[in-house]
C-alpha cells in the first residue's frame, strides 16, 4: 500500500459519511484514481474493466480482472473482490463481476451512484450494467471522491514534496542538455533519465519542444535539432505514487534577446502577483483575473483563453489534473489549505509554471527552482 491503513480508513469513513448525507446506499467507482484513493489498489492494466463498490456501511468490494488479484493482494487493503476472466467478448463477464459485487453486498435492488464523469465508465459498459442489474437503479454520483481528494493530508503532502524534487532534477538535466545540434529526442533521454534517478515513476508524457515548435503547447519531442538562438520549452511531470508535481521552464540556446527577456520577465512578474493572492478563502475568479488580465496588459498575449491554474493530485494517464478546481473566469470556489495547484502561464513560446500548495499561512511553492529564462551559457540553480 502507498499509505498506512489508517489513512485509507479515514478516507473510507469520509466517503461513507457523504453517502449517508446524499442518501446513497452505495457508489460503484470506475475512475482509477478514485479506486486507488479509497482501496489502495493499483495496476498499470487499468485499461481493462475495474471497479470498486463502496457501500454506506461495511468494507468495499473490488471488481477485478482475475490476473490482477496478485496486484490487489500487494497494493490494496480491501480483502473482498469479485473477478472475471478474459473471453472472446469480455464485457458481459466483466460487468457480471460488478453485479456479483452488488449481490454480495445485498444491494442488487438498491440505488447505486455511478461516476458518469469517469472516462472509464463508457456508454457501452453502463448500458451492459443496466441490462444485467435490472433491479438496481443507477444514478450519477456527485463526484464525492473527487471532492474528497481536493484537500491533501499531511502524508500526501510529504509525497508531493518528493515528486517536486524529482521534477526539478529532471528540469535541471533538461536545461543543462541544451546545445546546438542536440535533438529533442536526446533532450528527452537526458530529461527522463534524471527524472527517474531523481525518484519519479514512469513519467507522464511531457512537453519538450524547440524553435518554432515552442508554440505547440502540447508538443512531444521529435528528431528536430536545436539551432543557435532557439528557445527550448519544457513542461515536465514528476510522479511519486502517482501524485504528480509539474514544472515548466524555458531555455535559450545561446544568449537571450532583449525581447525574449522581456517576455519572460513579464510572465514571471504577473505569475508571482497571482500566486501571492492564492490565500485560504480567496475566490478563484479573483485570482484568475490577476493572472489573465495581467498577462494581456503586459502585451505578451492579446487574448488568454486557457486556464491559468488547476488542481492536481493523484493522477493517472490520461488525466492532466483533477478537473474540479480550475482557474477560469467566473468560478466562485475558494482556496482551502491542503489544495495543490499547477499554476501555469505561457506566451510567445515561453512558459513558466509551479506546483503550489495552499497552507494556512498562504501559498507555498513546492517547486523551488530558480524562476528565470535560462540560457545554454549558464547552469540552473536548485
């Protein structure tokens, strides 16, 4: 297990209190992050059907592909599960395992909350579930576990600090590898080797672009060679127990121009102003306005339509965040201690970002790397 069992028991209790508050006899979870958050169960094979039935009272039941039982024994505290085997048409058997879990829990004729927002509960799977469990009523659950995950425990924050150190190790190697003639692929090799050596798990796909490609905000590395004067843009992820820390920096191959320095300085100034306002109780829209309008007023961008920050936590591919607390115009939620955000800002092929923890005293940058436009002629500091 990633954490001591008392951490999972606290999470289960909090979820069951929400089930009682919402008058839901149970939830059937499909999102890998939410299954892992409550049960501890983890596998890289989450492309197959897996679920977790959590009743209002009693222990959860895992629904597993049978070849994942060993992983469940190793990673989960939950000791009850139903399984299915591979078949020519695996869907009916997989869903039958969920129906069996309902039967075991005495919930076959109950109202069951399902995570309709999960990418892993496809319409095909939901239709099969309804067809096989005709006595049950399936309703959308109000993202109960997603909301519980927003505020991190002290144990989770400790993991975050390790992830932040890992992503900084990767970024220092990434910037140190910039030189004329190096390919983006070679930059990636240096970057990912340092990420793993620095404590990260298999890294989530990062952004590594150079030259004219730095305007591709989600571009992957290619065999393009870095040329003199090129900007090289990185958005990297460090992952420990799949708690992710993200960091964005830009380097210039050679001496930065005055215009490049102006753009970088403007982004850093506006971002620093916004981060300082990420205080407990602050309204999301008010902080977003400082980020968004500040960058437009600086002249770096004429419009800014993407989010300026978003909450992160226990994230598996393809998730790029928690998708429940994002800084965009009009949001009325407030910052709370224990939330963690990826705060990002880009313009003209230059980008900076930080992983920021909200504490009782205000924002704390978990990524502490120097905030400047780097050059291949200088080395980054920690």
